[in-house]
């Protein structure tokens, strides 16, 4: 069953409810690195189910997503009301061969892009965080909303990765501190 854009927004924003989105975004790369530190690459590349992404694919998705987020925020900060194009994550995954990308490289790129985007957000005037872009599927999204969505997106994918890694290692899932 496919989610509507409104269902997706509600689910993703629900993950970060009551949490500081910038703190979530700042800590996600380190939390992922710590979680994945001793996991062999072969395990990171193995899909938990034929129809589900592997950890390696999720990490490549996070890196590409961070690039997209940075571009979107920069456009919206500079031009209130600009159109934001949707992406098709499954097409990108297949076309760009996420399965073949080194997961450590994806995490490194994600961390670097995230650091760059957070630095940009610190420099951007707060009044411009209310600027909106018109997302081709989800409608109006302010920069502040994008930040909230990506914080929730981080939590969503961290939980997926954590579940895959813990299952593979035979460990029960501890309470997540996200």
C-alpha cells in the first residue's frame, strides 16, 4: 500500500515530535557511524527482504537525499515560491545502482553534505526559514518544514538500519535514543 503525500508527512513528522530537528540532523551521521562501525560491508549490502533496501542502499539514499535537501533549501531561501520537483527514490536507486555503492563512502558523503547544509542553515537569516517552495507532490513547504521533515526522515531510516543490523547480529533491539 502506497502512502499519500499527506500520510507520508504525518508519519515522518511524527518521528521527530517534541525533538529539536537540528539536533537530530547534527547527530545522525555520528550515530550511524557508531552503529555500523564493526558491521562487515557484505552484511550492509544484503537486503533483509528482496523488496526492501539494504543498509548500503539506505545510506546511498541518505547521501542523495541530503544533496537534494541542500539544493531545495538554497532555492527556497533565495526565491520564495519556487517550484520544488519531487524525486522517485526507487528510480534513483535502480538507475544510480545504490546496491553497488560502498556504504562507507555513502556515509562519508552524507556526513559531509549534512555538515555543509547545517552550516548553511546557521548562516541563513531566520526570517527566510518561512520562505516556501511549492513541492510538486506535497504542496507548500517552508525551509523550517523541510528541516522538520528531514529530521523525521533521519529517524525513520536510522530505525530501519538499526533493525536490519540488530537482526543480522542476532541482538534484540534496545530502546533507541533518537
